[in-house]
């Protein structure tokens, strides 16, 4: 990784996975998914563009619509968020245990 590359540059967002692993291969448009789960298309678009996180409610909806578990989506989101935080300087945190 060069000095200007961050984890965000190399880690797929949950939205990337949604688009590349589900929507495109299954021929499902963002509009069709949004209608199937009763959410605005902008919500799906924001997730795909990495502008919105996958919430527990959204994970339930995606899981039901796409035949996955809700934990699949929550795990993608939490893993992504933790990887982003690894780029941050947390040196001011004082370890209280260990």
C-alpha cells in the first residue's frame, strides 16, 4: 500500500457486494429490490454507493429478499466499518486492561 492508499481504497463496501454478488448476477435492478422490500430506491442506491450503512432492519429486509441471513449483511457492514477504523490513529486511547 502506498502512503496515500487507505483501507477504504482496497476494501469492498457492503454495497459493492450487494451489487456485484447479488443484483448484477441475478438481474435485479436497484429499483426492483427497493420495491420488493418496501424502501425507497434512494436507500438501495446509497448503500450501493457506500453512502449508507446497512442497519439491522435493512439486513432483515435484504436477507428475506435475497435468500441470505440477516447476519450476512450485518457481518459485512461491521467488518467494513472495523477495517475503516484501522486507518485511524487511536494512540490517545489508554489501555485499562491487559
